[in-house]
């Protein structure tokens, strides 16, 4: 019994010495499966799409087209009040969305779009013009519903600070994540954003790999427009979500209401000039009128 206890004590002492010192490479048994690989960052962009009350049928069809193009969009009911924009980050949080596209209609004819990163911002307010929907254009292009699109930005976006910020926000909103719930693993269209005259022009093109006139011919890549198309005029960029400090303000932007006011004043000036001309004509007629002659027939044979 004594030799057995001595042997165990010696073995325990040997293990303690090994534990205190450096381990040899032979003693290290590393399993490659146990090593945790660094996790890749997952693109979890979700967009909340909603509008204010008072939108027209054209505005509603534009929203439906954007919902069709972007499978990671979640559409919500209309916002009752236009003065309660501070509620939109909370609504986006309830819908588990970190981006918001809010369409604001004014006077049933002017459309504004808010592109916002919620809940911390930034926010971009844009004026939407020249709206043409898919049903209206009736283009020959077509793409799979739920497919992902390639984002193409003009090089002019990298020349200005507001362009770089707008490009980043649009990349988060219009870029469909590869693991989106309704997205399909196909890329068959291109969303283009171009800057011309300080306005952002949006177009949607289908990627054609074959010439439709020569279906049996060699592969030839071309672009065919699908729609919709619209023009965005940047107004302001805010630091927060739907408010905050102004980061950028477009000095060339003129509100459509002031443009209509100038047109009305121009029409009023034309009316005033026409009335003044009529008064001057009547005055000249009075001055040119000659006095009745004493030998007139009406006086001689009175």
C-alpha cells in the first residue's frame, strides 16, 4: 500500500511541475473545429415606407412601385398629422426598421420625400418632381419581383460633401440585403442615381444578356428601362432623425408655392397692362373726337 501512495504522490508532483512551466507542443491538443471563426457582419437594413394624408393617385402608385422594387421594405399606414414627425422614429422602432422613407404631400400637388436613418439620423429632405410610374411608362423592360438590384451612383456624388452623405444614406435604403426575408438570390436590374443641375435623377434598368432581336445570337449585355423615374431636389440635410441641426441647405431651391405665386403675379400684370391699354385707347378716342359743325344736317334741318 505504501509504494502505491508514493507512486501517486510522485505523479501528482510531476503534473504540478508541468502545469507551472511552459507546455510543450506535443502536449497541446488543438481541435480545429473548436476554434471560433470571426463572425461576418450581417446586413440588417430594413426600411419603413409610409406617407402623409392627402397624397394623389400618382404618388400612391410611386410608393407601390418602390415597394415592389425593394423587398426589404415594410409599408405602414398613413401618418395623420404632418407636424408630428417626431413620432416616426418610434414607429420605425416598433416595426424593427432602421431606415425610413416618408412621403409628405402638400396641397395635393407637391410631394416631398424624407430619407432618414432612424433613430439617430441623419435626415435628407428632398422635393420629388417629374414622377412617372411603371404603369404609366409601359416600358419593355421587366425584372423578377423580389430580386436584388445593383446601385449605380454618378461620380459627381463624390465631389461634394452632401453628395457623399446622400450616397451613403441611399446605399442603406435602396441596397437590398442578401439575406432579406422576401429577397430572391438574383440580380437582374440596376438602380441609377445621377446628378445633373444639382438634382438627383433616378432610373431603373433591366440587365439584358441577349439581344431580343437575335435570341440565338451571341450574348450581348444591354440595359432596358423599366421604371419608375423621378427627379429629386435636395432641400436640407438634418443631423438628427426628422430634425436637428442643419448640416446642408440648398441655396438654389425655390419652393413650388413661390413659383406658382410668381406665375399668378405675372398673369395679374398682364391683366393690369391690358386694362391700362384699354383706358388709354378710350382716352385717345375722346381726344380725337371733333366738335359738331354748325352746318351739320342735324342742325340746319332741326
